[in-house]
C-alpha cells in the first residue's frame, strides 16, 4: 500500500470527519433520548429509515452514475452535462413524490409531516451534492461539511426540543435546517452553480445516467430492507417502545458502519481509476487484508468498550439494548466487507452483481425475521440482519471469483479470532474490572495487528 497515498489521505480525511461527526451525535444521544419519550424516539428513528428508503427511489441513485462517469471524464462540457442532467432527474422525481406524499403520509400530524418532508428534501439534495463533490475529487469539502452540519444540527435540536419543547417535530426541524445550511455551504465551496449548464440537458444523457444506476436502486432498497425494515416489523409486532430500545442498540453499530463507509467511499474513488492496471489484483488483496485487520480490531474495541455507554451514558430505560448490540455490530463489520467487494464490482461496472446479491440478502432478512420474531422478539431482528449480511458477503466473493482472487493473510485470521473472543465476552458481563481489562486488551491487539498501518498514518 506504499503507493496508495491518495487512498490513505482520503480515508484519513473521511475517517477523522466521521469520528468527530458521530462523536458529536453520540454526545447528543443521552440528551435527545432524555428529552423525548421512548415512543417519540422510536418514531423519529422510523421516519429516518423512511428517508433512507426514499432517497434512492426519488434520485434513481443517479448521483452514483455522476461519480462513476465524471471521475474519469476529462471533457468539462460532458462533466457539466452529467451534473446538470442528474439535477433535473432529482427535481422532476421530487415534484412527483411531493404530490404522492400527501396521500402516503396523511396520518402524520401536520407539523410532523411538514418537518419530515423538509428534512427529506434537504437530505436528498445533500446526497446529490456529495456525489458531485466525489466526482470532482473534493473529499476535503465533503469531510468538513459533515462535521459542520452535525454541529448545526445539535445546536438547533437543542433549541427546538429542549428550549421550545417541540418534541418529534422539533428534532426533525433541527436536522432539516442543519442539513440545509450545510448544503448551502457545499454549493458555495464546491462551486456547484458553475457546473449547471441546462443547454446540455438531453433525454439520451439522462437515460445513460439512469441505465447505469438502475441496478443500484434495488441494491440500495435492499440495504434499506436489511438495515431499516426491522424497525417496521418491530413496530407492527411489538410496538414503538421496542423500536426505541432497538434504535439505541443500533447506535454503536451505526457508528462503526458509518466510519467504515467512509473508507468505502475513498476506496471506490481509488479502485475506479486503477482497476485496469496490471497490479489491480495485488492492490485489492493488500488493501483488503489491511482493511480487514483494522475493521475487526475497531469492531472488537467498540464491542469491548460498549459497557461504558450502557452503564454510564445511556438512560437506564434503554439498558436492554446491550444484548442486541454485539450481533448488530458484527453485521456492521460484514456490511463493510460487502461494501469493499461492491466497490470492486462498481469499478468493473458490474452493478447488477451488487444488486442481485443485496436483493437475495434482503429476502433472507425479511423471511428469517418474520419466522423468528414470535419466539425471539427483538433478537429476531438482530439475528436476521446478521444472517442476511453473511449471505451477501459469500455471494459477492463468489461473483468476483472469475475476476479477482482474494486471499486472507495470517494476521487477518488472528484478527478474526480476537474478534470472536470479544463477541463471546460481550455476553459475559461480570465485574467492572473485567470489562476494563477487555477494553485495554482490545487496544493492545489493535496496536499489534495494525502497527504498520498506524505508523504510516502517523508519519504520512
């Protein structure tokens, strides 16, 4: 990995921004969960999952096409055409959805509905702008905006929920305005307006973007099914309170998942430009094994340290969530592996392979969840998510076998064994000193397995 300075720089920028971003959000969780009832927090989490479902449907995932087409495009007019046509697709589909939403979400209170739609629109535009920034290789702006937007969100939610007591509508409004202000800064810093060239709008160019992105839509929806449909099933069979507990159980895994997703973004940027080079297979193996060691070490460390959050930070009414978090954290690790493999498929322009593997995983998720929920309750949601992600990883390895051969190094195998140790101990909570010793052990293991990576990151 000595020659991969761009990959290291982008990964470091995105990881640092994500750690700060999610760290700030974590600081807000004890306050938000205290200011809102368990039912309100469960509803907020459910509405956020609807947003994550609707974004790929409304956008047709064309921001991914803009990234893939523009990252290697040298003709400025063609780059402008892609950015402009993507914006037109977003705008037309958003107008259609806003009309449909009047009927789909007519049971929501008016204030909650308005704030929910406001937040959806700002998140949709944020997704588009981030795809644009990746296409022009401005990861620095992308990273800084994440931190700034989160700070604005937390400040606004504090005012609307704690000061004004606006409850669910207040937290949605705070997130929406914070995202909007972040989007305005993205437009200015990224010089987005200069890339709009409406004379270049054409049906053929729009169709080219949609045709590339179409297989990504079932892929994105299937990820939603695995990550978010659990909440809907829990809501129907168990209720809002259980959803609130499950939402808290997802906080540590979500932190892990988002951090590793930042690597996936920079990895896609790197592999797209180097997939046709003679050393592509060697590069993929080197990066994969380094990534796997870091991934498992960080996941094990978060698992070992989770007791701090549940014992001292989160409200005691959410303590039950500690039993679901290790399974969900393992699912987050598997998601990161599947996204790494998916990045290789995107570089090979095999988006259909990504889509079919994720669809199969989503079907497994729903089937297992419905089968087990009567007997296992909330554990059914966690177990079904884990099984579905195992299926996706196996399928993606299988689909890549003819193009890329990935071999796992001995140190990566040791990282897997260490992770299994921390997973087992997560269900054997005893004396506080034992938990502290496991946390220290996880730090030592991380250092030993990743000393070369740590040295390179600190020196370069």
